[in-house]
């Protein structure tokens, strides 16, 4: 069964960094809606520091939980295509 992990967007982690999912959902639309909301909130918070184009995106995963949705290297996550609603 495919799940959908909400992860930081490109540029919010290094290529050699371990990246963990913020959340894992079984519903693609819900994951995309949550990622959009989280991005808006993150960008609003960062405006006081000069702003950011970063946020969150959604990728498919076989992991059932957030604890299991881990990419040992950021460059591995970079290769994962984003899912859209």
C-alpha cells in the first residue's frame, strides 16, 4: 500500500543530511492539502526573518509511519518526484 510522506522542500536540507518525514498519510489529497497549509504557515513565520521560498512537499513512500519514512541522504530524497493533488 502506498502512503504519502510530507517532507521539507528542496533546499531545506543538505545533500548529505538525513531527512525525516514530518507526517505520513494514506490519502494523497489530504497529504497535499496538509503540505500546502504547512508551507503557508512556514513562509508566514519566516517573513519576519526576510522570507523564504522553502516549504513542504509530498512524495510517495512504502513507510507506514513517520518514524519509518527516513532518507539517509538528502540527495536520495531529491530524486523522489513530488506528488500533486
